[in-house]
């Protein structure tokens, strides 16, 4: 029979299996266009 | 013969269970390992394009880091002496903003904050009768065929389409719209007008 | 943490400013322009004043990125949280990588700063894992380690000079964060050690295989976590997912770095449950990259014909040291030398039954070590007489006494584990595969009870009926057993004990013939 600590490990593993890593989590974000910094209106999203 | 699970009877039981409850014997019988998304007959190494433990196949070509000559980098600027000399970015084909679908314009608007692309995409959305609400910080347009139920000199009320960047789709909504809260035509810097 | 008044706010403002600069001035590759302006701001804010402030600043920034994910979870969908997390984490990690790159000229402060940051992230991860329990989110930590690994492993001569320290730092951190310690991070953990760049750096690019032992340690951490669930055949979906991911990583290693699996095979065998036959076969099927395997189905294939049979496999562990306690090792050595006292044989079983591992009465690592040690010693003794192992040179020796005693004296479970330990030696052509193949066939031929022959057959057959791969030595041995009339294989009752078994033998025999 699995010990108590194994049950805990299984619960934590199971919980994290509901938000598995995605391939993109391991990939750099790709910029496909060059950056052209520009002062945009303050009411536009800034990040 | 050996009467417990450590003899041939044990193996026989395992073979019979394999037919009825494969999950129980997955560990022993195992998988067809050629069906795990790896080309095991490849002559080249697999690791350079390995898509990770749960990837369905190799990673996409654009995800693999290659050391390209500095000159090829469109984002970085070359440093000659002190001033920055831009690299091949001028040689890239110019953007054809008017040809892009609304969704791509919204993508450029929301992901290129602080960049001239944000303004260029806003100007094109304006041309397409979208208007940016400066307080709600959201794009809005009339729902086709639906007129305002109430109109005043500086306001109107009715059903409009909002572009929701969270669910990434157009959402119809009742709204009391004050004209002065809408942004005028975004000012595109002259050097980009040709775009 | 009793941070100085205002440090948290100041750090958060600085982080936000850096994220903006990174996003607008930088690029995935190079943020030197943004950094050259931001470093002055960091300096003037007193962040770089001393170690303590930098440590606090790192911790506050890491916590910011973590909190952003948990707060985001209340509001929007995961994909929006993901992209915001990427932005903040990538920027923070880039700042850390640039600080490591530019701090001082000698390697030491760079390595210290890197280890400091890794330690902070690991500490917060463990703390969050305990606080959040089943709400724990692996995403920000996974991204932090992965992006920092990318940044520190770019082709940059500054990082090249400390590449070994970088790989050691990450290996130690991942070993501390092993799945038993933080099971909620297990999937991300395997993503990291199974990442193509991580594999490349640890197994391919590190000179003279210096990182192989560290990578072996990480694979063992994974096996140790899986062991109780796999041993119980508890393949609930979360475990099955982790197991399948493990197989994919092992397949890449088998394909690209077979020598790594060959060298560390003994470590892995102790950590793989006996019922994980396919995974064990996968490890045992590895053979040195420069070796050409003869077709195991070649007619009249004889070990003696193969040049590789003269050489032992590389063994990186000190097998003798694995035989504990020392008193048992002493008695073993004296029996091997003097073939006495006979009490050694009668006490052998009790020595092997000492175990603190629940669920089994035998100390499997000890049985594996004993078999390997006695076999290695025997080959040396035979060679020292200018002989080669064969059915007569291995017979009537203290070494074969031990094997025959184990075959006869152990109960069915113990004998199953002992025969597994012998079968684990049947790998690619080597003096060990040759010797242990002889031992198995000798025990089959000379056993006085059919039980032993039945269990030998069971142990070999269960390794053959599973999906591929199958170790070369296993195939050659089984073919010899069913083909060579000396063993009268087909006359045994257990061969005909049920139609499925009979059919199975015939199909295996057909494929072997």
C-alpha cells in the first residue's frame, strides 16, 4: 500500500496535472517584427 | 509448477489480463514506443529538435535557436563606433496594414505596446469604423443593421460590438456612448504614411 | 523578511520600468541597449549597494512575478496570464543574466550571483508549494528556470567561461527541487530536464561527459518518485502522463546518448521497479554508439566469435562498496577465495532479506550488486588462469556455489529477483553478457527442481513478450535455450501449461528461428 507521503505526492501531482506546462512555456517569445519604439497615447495599453 | 505470481502461471495471468485490463499491465507490456512521436530510425540526433516530454512531435523550426550572423537580426541594431547602425530591417518588405484582417490589427495593437505598430493598427481600425473608447480602453463599433435607440447631440445609446481582448472576440453590448470619450483619428507619423 | 522601509515599493517600480524597457527596447536576443540605461537607475536606487539589498531585490521581483500569476488566475483565462507572466519573467530573467554577465571580471561573483538567484527562486518555490498546496502554479517557476537557462547558455564568451558552474548550479537546484520534494512541480521539472537545450548542454556539449553524473542523478530522482506508483501498477492518469513523458525523454537519450545509458545502467536498474519491464528493457537495450551489434538471429551465433566479448562493459559505480554491511562483504570475499565457511551459504538468504523498503521483503539493490560483484570476480579469476568462461570453467567454483545456492535456497519471490538480477546483465556483447548468459543456461541445465527452470523461463519470457526494445543478450540467450537440445526445453511441463503459453512459445520460437 502507498504510504501517507505518497498520497500527498499523488494529490499534488494530480492537482498540477490540471495545468500542465505548454510547449510555449519552454520557448522564448518570438518577435516577428522589428521594434519601433513610439510615444503612444497614455490611454492605450502600455504593456 | 510454481503456484504463485513468480512462475509461468503469473505470466499467464498477466497475458490474460493484458486482453481484459491493458491498463493494469501497461507498465510491463509497455507501449509501442515508435508511436510516441519520435522518429527512432532517424540517422541524426533527436535532441536538437526534441519537443519535450509531452510534445507531439519535433519543435517548429522557428523555435530552434540558431546562431545567425548579427547582420541578419532584424530586431538588434549593429553597433559601429558609438552610433547604432540599423541592420537589414530597411530591406524587409514594408507592412501592408490596410490588407490585414481586423483580428491581426487587434493583435498588433495589444502586443506592440509603446511601438509605432500600435498607432498604425489603431489608425487602420479607425478607417474601418472602429472607435477607441479612452475611458473603457476598448475598441467599439456599430452592430450592423442595428440603429441607436436614443440619440442626443453628444451621446447615443444602443447595441454595439466591443472587441474583448480577453476572450479575443467581438461581444455585442448595450451601451450609453458619449462621443467625447471616443478617440479622434489616430495621428500616424509622416514617415509611416506610405505604409 | 523585515525589508527596509520602501524597498518593496521601490523594487516593484523598478521591475515595472525594466519590463517596459525590455519589451520596447530589447529583443529576445539582446537587451544591452535597455540595460545600459537601466543599470544607472538601479545603481542610483541603491539596489546594487551590497549583497543583502540585491538579494532582497531579487526576492521581491520573483515574488512579484509569482503573485502576478495567482492574481491573474482570479481574473482572466490562462492564456492571458501566460503571456503576462512570460513578459515579466523573461524581463526579470534577462536583467539577472545581464547582472551576472557584468558583475565583476572574475568568475566567482558571477557564479555566486547566479546561485543566489537560483536559490531564491527555489526557496520561494518550496514555500509556495507548501502554502498554495493543490493551488500551486508551476508556470512562473518553470519559465524562470528555463529562460535563465537559455540566457546563460547563449554563445557568449563570458558565460562560456563559467559554463560548468552554470550547469552545476542548475543541476543542484533541480536536484533540490526533485519531484519527491515538490511533486506539484514534477511536470515542469521534467520539461526542464527533458528540454532540448538542457539535454544538449548536459549530455552533448559538456566536455568529457563531465555532466553525465549530474544528469544521472536527476533521472534517478525521477525514477525514485515514480517507483512506488509504478510498483503498485497505480497508473492513474497523472502518473501515466509523467511515465509517458519519462519514456519519451529516455527514448531520446537511448537514440542520441546510448553510452550514457550503458554507463549508468546499474544505477537505473536499482531504481526501476521489477514490473516495469519495458522501461527496464529500454535501458538494457542501449549499446555503445561505436559498436556494431551482430544480428541476434544469426544461425550458430557464438559469443566466442565476437571480439567485443573479450571486453567488460564500463562500470562507473564501485560495485564492491554497494555490498553492505561490511561484515557481509568480508564473509563474501573470504568464501569466494576459500570456498568456505559453508555457513556463509546458509546465511546468504537472511542477508538479502534485510530491507526497509515497504512492499518487498528483499533488498533488490543488494541482490543486483551481489550478482554483479560475484560475476565480475569470477570472470577475473577465469581470465587469470588464461581461460575463457564456458560451461566447464564456470562450474564447481565458489562463485557458482553462490549462484546455485541462491537458485535453490531462495523462495519463489527471492529467486525471481535473483534471476532478474542475472537477466539484467544480458545486454550488448561483452564479457559480462557472455558470462551471465552461461550462468543462466548452466543453472537451467543443472537445477535439481523444475521450479528453477520454470522461473528462469518466466524471467526471460516476460522480457520478450513485451513491446520492443529487447536487449541483444536476452535474445541470444533465449534462442540458445530453446534451440540447443542439451536443455531439453520443449520437454518441460510448464512449456505446455496452457494454450496461450504454448502459442506464445511457438511464436517467440518462430521469430527467433
